[in-house]
C-alpha cells in the first residue's frame, strides 16, 4: 500500500500521487488515476480539473489508494469501474466478459451502414435480423440494434454469466424488447434461421500465446480468449454453418487478430464458395476482420 498522510489532500495532489502509483503498471497512468478518482468522487474529469484545489475526505483518499493498488496489480480499469465505453455508450462489464475493444466498433459501423443501405423506405415496416455469435457483454450486437430501430438481435454465448451481462446491457440500452439471447454453442441454439447480418468476435488467441499476469488481458475470462492451437478452433466450426445463416445479400463480419487473418480468410473461401470474402484493416492499418457478402437475390 502506498503511503498516505492523514493531512487532507487536494484533488491535484491526489492525482499526482495516483499517477505515480500507476506509472509502472499502466500505459496511461494519469488518465487511469483521473478515472479512478472520478469514480470515487462521483465526478467527471472536467470537475477534477476545475476543482484541483478541493480537498478529499480521509475515506475518499483511502478508497482511491485502494483502487490504485488494485489497478497497479494489473486489473483492467474497466473491471474496477464495472463499465466500459463502446460506440459512445456505456456498457456494464464484469470479469465474466471480455472488455469490448475499440477495434470492434468498426464491425458495428459496417453492419449499421449495411442495414441502412438495405432499407426500403417504401415499405411500411421492415424488420432486419442480426445474429451475434459469442455475444459476451452485448457490445457489438446491442450497439447495432441501438442504431437501427428496425433491427432485431439474436445473441448466443456458451457462458451463462456473460449472457446475464448482455441482458443487463440490452435492458439499459432499451433494446431488450428486440433481443433474444441463447445459451449454447456457436449458432446451434438459433434453430436454422438466416440473418441480414451475422457478427462474431469469437476467441482467437492461440492457446500458447494466452497472456499471463500481470498482463491486464490475463484478467479476462479464458473462454473469451482461447482460440485453440492456431487461434481458429471456433471459426473452423462456425464457418461450415455460416452460408445457411446468411440471407441472400446478407453480410457476415468475423473479427480476429492480424496473425490469424490469412488462415481465417482461407477457411472462409473454402467453406463459402461464391461468397465475396475480403480482409478489412482497422484504423491502425492492421488486418482486423473478414467481411463476407452473400450474393444478392
Ligand atoms: C472474444 S469474446 C467477444 C465478446 C463480445 N462479442 C465482444 O466483442 O466484446 C468471445 C465470446 O464468445 C463466447 N464463446 C466462446 N466460445 C463459444 C462457443 N463455442 N459458442 C458460443 N459462444 C462462445 C465467450 O464466452 C465470449 O463471451
């Protein structure tokens, strides 16, 4: 535990102390300290800046120090705060789900653009369907249907604890009435339906590369990370079923890591002949997902 005087400390001094405590364990110690202090005080970052000379109570200072200690031990800040921002919305997270990654926002953008492009404004009511395989916290699927009110979501996860988090988030975003969640393996529980959009961010880290503590990723559930010997175990089982899951003209977006992308692309081409398959880069120029487009009717 870092030293902490009984003399009342200002916001500025507390932030400086927290930044020091996190310097070795975090890539963004100042920002982490601000988020932790904001959490303890129930205040936004702007308030901390505007009130840098305000004093903390002893209890607040102790709570802040305790959280900095936990963070310094490697625990991701999203698990400490219990929430994470994704596509401009707050998602509840626990250590039972993967923390949504900013790269996955690209899948949401593309799925939403695809659904908008297929909207026929002459039709009175057109319901699109979206399937999220390995839905986790619900970040990808819920964000898509939150942007497209005429879309319904089905999500599958083999973790009951993850599904509870997804349900919680769907309710918070007011999309639960357009949502069906299934416990099970890949797309099996969905009963042979086909969808306008299929998204999947299944575990893709090769087992031998799984991170170890204090790497923050090692705090995330193994069943959300472990993709088997070459990282492609789950996609190898999903791809033979994918053609039947896609409506004519439908879109499927499969996220993986840059080193596994070529293998994923080959599997996709092998299993879905006649379907357009493209690797899409993220904003950092790294191969991030495979896009499949079924031929239009
Ligand atoms: C990498 S996480 C992605 C979570 C979420 N889609 C996201 O992007 O934040 C993978 C998720 O797939 C789930 N999963 C792993 N294997 C599965 C399987 N065979 N069938 C269904 N879900 C699976 C895990 O429990 C985990 O929630």
